[in-house]
């Protein structure tokens, strides 16, 4: 792949950069893995947090300092010891490498829980937070609602659906181009305890966030978020802590479910797709707050499209999930992904998986039309003339599918997968051209960069 590796001070951590991806190999105790991570990505972690400090204010009107203290006070007693030690190691690695106090523990903690705080905690407690940041001078008339991001397309197939009868998994991430630019880190961790695993991640993260993991169990784990999810319990354990434990320490699909349910906060509510390459069993685990649903099979396929199948989650814990609205990307992909899985039944392999996750067919307009509704989403191309809900992504929003990942049995047994940085279809994004055509988004100019077309790359 490349021989240009960088090493951490203890020579056990290594990193390189290839085709848009930072690739890290870490090993040791939680603290040692954290230090290696912090040293190897010190500049990138420091740059990311500096930019995110500004972006969070632009998008919420509330400072990073307020959010990071809020997260620390609420979560400091809820972190598993291994997570705490790894976070401390990242902080120490960054500061030792740069020779400055660039970041604090509170910074890296909030950054790891950023999605949960901004999209679930903050909007579900917005009125109280408004009173606090204004010193109780007045109340807000705004109706705060959760901003649960409708992110990602995914599927798992096994048995008669795949070419060789074993599991094939695929996933792409839907993100804002502003903060999604940082989801270009792949981390291979060999910890002292538990299972080794590889994940797509972000600089300074102890979890994936985009949620694509391959473990030495050997499992593949991915998900799609549940759109319109509107309940949250701030007394629960944050999702990033529970998923890290489930990935590293669960030994069965049932144990994975048990860990994720333990002190569930409802934050980052997902449809989890988990496959066991030894048994070829796959699981769909829809996790809300008070409700969840588990389905398993050794012969079938599960699709992830940002809306729950379980009627309790969809009707009692979501507001306008878009489940059956093909004008929306949830409803359109609820139709399109299963349709493709049936069309290619018995033929699904790495090549077909890449084709599915790069698909541009619009089920609403019945034609090839790269837009917000397609599996490979291109919100930046979408005039949104068929919007069915106010407050949803606006016309030409700089957002969409920012990557693609595929895993097969052959890859999984090497704890590997193939990944593509940028849109899985390979379409490049030209930031300068975009802002010339859509100056309404110039307030995001400093946060969004161009992404050239990169090849699919194997990490194993």
C-alpha cells in the first residue's frame, strides 16, 4: 500500500496517509493506545478541534466552552475506565507532541460525544439551556426539536442473497461537508484486552461515529441513524461509550445488544446491522430509548435507510420519520435498497456491493438523478423542489455521501475492508465552484474543502 509510515515515540503506533485517508495502527493498554493516537495525529486533532470550536458557535449560537463543560459535568462519572484512560492518553499525546497545552480532557470528551450533545441533548433541553446561557433573563419562544441526523445508507446480506453464501456488508456516510470532512481516519487497534478491531473514525475519537467496524471475532458492525428521533435521557451513558465497549468486549450478538441497552441514553439512536462471519448470521437491532427490536437470520438481507421498522419506535419516539415518504431520502431508500438486494439476489459480492452503495436512481422521479433521495446522496445537487417538511435540508445544502465501505468474508478474516474517500460513486466535489453557484452558504466557506475523486483502497 505504502511504505511511508510515521511512528509514535514507543514505536508501536504507526500512521500513514493514502488516498485521502489517515491510517493508524495502535496497540497496548488504553492509555498507551491513546498516547500513540494523540502523537501521530497531533496536528490534525488540534486543527479539528480549533475549527469545530468555531463551527459549533456558527451552527448553534452557543460556545464550545459551554458545551464541553456541560458534557464533562454530566458524563465524567459515566465513562468506563478504559474509555477515560484512552481519552487521557490522546490528550497527553497531542500536548506532548506539540509541546503546548493545545487541548484539555474536556475538549476531547465533548468532541467524542459531539453528535449526541448537539443533535440530541441540546435540542431536547434547549429551553433550559437558553435560560442558563442568558442567566435566566428571559425564556425562549423557540420550539426546540432534536436534530437527529438522517445519516447513512447500509445493508447486510447473507445466505442465498450473496454469491458465495457468506456475509457482504456495505455502508456510506451522509454528513455535512463542514464537519464530515474529518471522517477520514481509519484506526486499527490491538488492545491488551478484548477484541482487536478496525474502524472508520475521526481524529481524536475512541469510537467510529460513522460506525463501520470489523473485529477479530470476526464481525462486521455498521448502522444507519433513526431520523426524526425525538426523545433523550441525559442520565444515560453516552452512545459512544457503549458502542466502544460492545465492539471490543462483546462475544455474541446477544451480548452486543445487552451492552448497548445498559443505561441507554437514546442518544445517536440507530438501526444497528451486525454480521458474524463464522456463522454467517446477521442481525438488525433497532435501538430507540424505551423500545428496541431484534431480528436475526442466516439467509436474508437487512437494509439501513434512516427510518425504523418497529412501529413503537417510529410512532412513539420519532416525529415524522419519513418512513413512507418517497419525496424524502428515508422513504426513497426504504424502497430502493431492498429493491436492489432482490434484483441482485444470489450475485451480491464486493463488486455488486460497491454498485449498490453508489446508486443514483431516484425512486420519486423514477430516473437516474443524483440527489438527496438516492443511496449515494448528493444534497449539494438537489434543488429540493419536492420538500415535504419545513426545516429539513434546504436546497443545495453542502451535504451528502462522503465515503463508501465494503466488507466481505475474505476481508473480514484479515480484519480488513475496502473504503473510498469522497462520494462512493467517485464524483469529485469542487468547493470553489460550489460556493460560486451557491453563495448562500459562504458562511461555511472556511469549513468546507474540495474532495478529489479517490480510488477504492484496501485496508487490511
